[in-house]
């Protein structure tokens, strides 16, 4: 892979596992606090035991404060802990301890960024941390994570200077509306790791001459990522340095970082295809040097009324070419088009597998039509079925219709049952479009306006 490579020194060699501490971890956390005190990096005090850790956590979560403690693991064994506290828009990293054998691996700066992402997601707009003046390793890690000195808050404790550090953090601006259904996903969520990595890599990418914006797509935009998810970043800009960036996948900290590079001179926003617009519409802005570009991005990902009408027309025509138009349209001219095909054409031709394959295609198109009716570009096929039930408008009984269309037997009677469910979805959607005056008078002419197959 040519071009400018990522500097892997900004992230650890491998990402640790971070999990919520449980009451059963109290004795382990007590050991870490005692070790930090012996090393002089934690505040001095009496012997710490499990019960005193639990009492500290109880007090830390009172008076409207939100407290969380986390155990850091590597290869299924604990290597340290950290805890955070938030109150309103102010967050604080209270403590961070790593075993000596796990230090010097760039783990601290990554965990600082992880904690910042955690507090940002909880509504905090500033994050602070206090570190003893002699703790050079922690001070370097905090500086690498974007913390700046806050001298007005420095203090002296037991004859030692405590350095106060602070950084602002704001939610990454979204380019489209939030999609709440992503919060239904289960399994271990690595989003905070991905967010921490993205922040570190964005610092490098933003320094490249000609870069105008960096977007977080995929897991960064969804707020969910697992072990099968990439860290998807899109760089927008112009010039030779931008064109030399390493397009495609790079393995960083054991995670695939997938970099998309858009030369705005060669690929201006108004020439973006649906897939790019939809992906960007679910993304967030990690860096943007030009507010006007951010505004243009928001406009380009929206589905305009005229465009929506043409795409609805095209999707209905594609359904009709499979025989899945409203049943009352078959054999008649409706909305400027003759609808000739029956939905059971492949049964009449004597090939059941093709009949069911056609039903599969029709179901996908029916779901795409629902997104268009709701004013949204349809998502990538792998997310289409998952996101559809969260749309604002849906036909009555949609869950039952989907279940029938997906789970009926793959024989002749099963095809009839599946086809009826899909046709009822299409008919309900078409009825809504007609009732609201949102169907073009001539569907075919409307379709031709945007169809690349007929472009001159």
C-alpha cells in the first residue's frame, strides 16, 4: 500500500478489553489503589480494602453525580482499572492505574481518549483530570489525549503540586438524523475504542495538506461496533497530498481502519451516488476546516422532494417489472404506465425457485420503497431489514407482514402466502402515496429523469 501511512505510535499495539467493574472486583481495585499509593501516583491514605472501595463508589455516586469504574483486561487477565465521574456537563477522570508490565505500550493515552468518549456520550462537555507534577508518564499520556494545563486549578496536596488538566469535548455533529434503532444492537460494543482510535488518527489526517473534512462513518456514526466492524473514516479534500493517502484497509491496533478518500475536485458533492450519500448521511463530522462545506454536506445527503418522487417512481416500476405492483393495476394503465405482469409469472412458467427468488427481490424493493416514502435514502442491504421497522410511517401490521414474507414455506402454497404479504405492503404504501398526492402523474417519465440507464 503506497502513500502516507498511519503512524501507529498514536495507538496501542492491541486494544485492551474494558468492562464495568462489579462489586466482586472491589478487592482487585483496592490492590491497584494500594499499588498506586506505594508508587506515589495516588493520594496517600489509610489501607484500602474491598469494603472501603465500595463505600467510596457509593459516595461518589451521590449528589447527582454519575460514577463508573472499569476494569482493564488483556488476554482475559486484569491489568488495571480507571474510574470516571460526571455531573451535568462536567466530567472527571478520577484515577487510572496500569500494572508496570502493561506500561510503555501507549495504553494510557488510549484509555484517556476512551474515557473522554465515554463522558462525552453521557453529556459532558468538559473533562478534567488531576495528576501529580512528578508523574511524567501520565502527564505525557494526558497531553497526547488532548488535555491542556489549567493553572488556575492547580493546588498543593501533602506538599506536592497537583497539576490540573482540562479539555473541551463536544458531540461530533451528525450529518443526518440520529437512528435510534442502532441502540437495539446487543453484544460487546467497541464503539468507545473505535471513537478513541478515530480521534487519534484524525489528528494525523487533519495535518495533511489539502484535507478539508474528515467524517466518521460505519461504527463511528452508528455508535455501535463489534469485533467484525471496521473504523470507517472518509477524508475530503483536494491536492496531491490528499490523493496519496492510503485508500482502503489498514490494520491499526488489531482493528481494520477503512479509509475512503474523496478528491472534491474530481468528485464534487453534486455527483455523489446514492450509496455514498446514504453512508455519509449516517456519519458524523470529526474535523471540518470549512463551515460552508459542512452545510453543503448536510444538504447533499437530504432527499429532495423532486428526487424523492423520481426514486419512488423508479422503485414502483421495478416492483411492477417483477409483477409486484398493486393487484388492481395489473392489466391497466395507472399513473401513465401499463402494468402487464402478474406476480405469479414464474409459477406459470413452471419454475418455483425463480418465483421465490422474485419474491425475495420484491421484498427488498418494498423495504426500499418504505425508506423513500419516509424521505430517506435506503441503507446498505445488510442494514435494510434491521432499520425498516424504525421508520416513522409503516403499513399497519408491518411486523406480521414481514414475518409472513420471510418465514413462509418455499413451496407453491408458501409462495402464495409470501406474495400476498408483500403485495399488501406495496398496496398500503401506494395507497398512502396516492392519498397524499405524492405519486407522479406519469411514473415512467419521472423515473427516466434520474435513471442512469437512459442518460444521454
